[in-house]
C-alpha cells in the first residue's frame, strides 16, 4: 500500500524548508546590521499581511463564492483573473496604508525593505506551516512505519483514499519539491520589490507606483494557473524566474538612483 518516500525527496523538502525560512531571516539580519533597518517595520509588514491577505481577502473569497456560485468559481479563467486581482488589491492596499499611516516616521528605503521582509516572510512561513513541514513529517512517518500503523486503525475505504492522497509524496519527482523552495525565494524577492514600489508611491506622493505594484502582482498571480495548465512546471517556473529577475533589476536600479539623489535618513512625509 504505502511506498517508501525517496531520500532525495526528503532532502528536497528539507532544502525547500530551509530556503523558505532562511531567506526572510537572513534578509532581516543583513538589513538590520548593514543598513540599520527598523524591526518594527518588519512587524508592521507581518501584521499587514495577516490583516489584508489572511483575513480581509479570505472574507472576500467567501463572499464572492457565495455570490458567484461554484460553477463560476470553478471556471479557470474567472478563477485566475479574480484570484490575481483580489491578491493584488488587498496586498498592495495593505502595503500602502501601512506605510502611509504606520510608518510615517520610519519611511526610508531601508525600512521599505524591512516591511517587505515582514510581508513576504509571513507568506513564506505560512507555506512552511501548511505545506512544507507537514509533507516532511508525513514522509518520515511513512518511512519509519508510523503511518502504516495509523492507517491500520481506520476502515478500508478511508485507508484507500488516504493512500491515494499520500502517493504524491513518492510519485512526484524530487526536483519538484526542491523547486517549491526556489519558487518561495523568488516570491519573497518579488515581495521586496513590490514593497519598494509602494514606498515610492507613499513617500513621493506618486500613486503610479502603487498601481504599477498592483499590476505586477496581478499579472504573475493571474498567469500562474493557466501557465501550469499548458506547460511543464519547469517551464512555468523559468518564466516566473525571468519575470522576477527583470523586476528586481529595475527595482535595484531605482533604489540605487534614489539613494544617490537623496542620501540616507531623509524623511519626506
């Protein structure tokens, strides 16, 4: 019934777990030590993500699902467009309001990145809790016989359904589990870039940057589902990689140009 989860797959899970947790922690430490970033801004980023992405956006999903009905929610085009739009609107608006009202006295380049570390880090840690860590723990249980023993206590139908669900752990190529961690780092980098763009909108009163951040966020979220439906996961992730690298390149250029023009520690709001 249960097959052994390959050691390479378990290693790939650990690899993804380390990347997802390590990226925000390392970024926070570096920004704190090298740029004197304010940890309070990271906490604000975490709080904004929780309120706008985990509470308000989810409430919106419940309302839309009730109004639209299951048939419309199951429509791939509607789901992609609606999902991308809702994520963009709620998260970027949360960024904007947090920087506008909670970071007025700490609104600097460095602290916009500290905010992004909190926002993106909260997202990464959430995935660790709901996906990476449970998969790893379940794989260990399968390999040491604990899962077989647990399944022996349930009826045949439930056991068969559970085995079918768990089979993804030994049938999925190990590389795909490692790819999940790489995708998480790319998503984290994108969150830093979007945070900087929204910072520019708030600090310099240029709302165009806010709408740009929203458009970039919407584009990648809306395309994720259809891209994976028509091409391999490796090709879809390659496109995601290129997308993030282009955004990061121009964001870094803008960041350096602003630093050269304004210097450090100058508050404009």
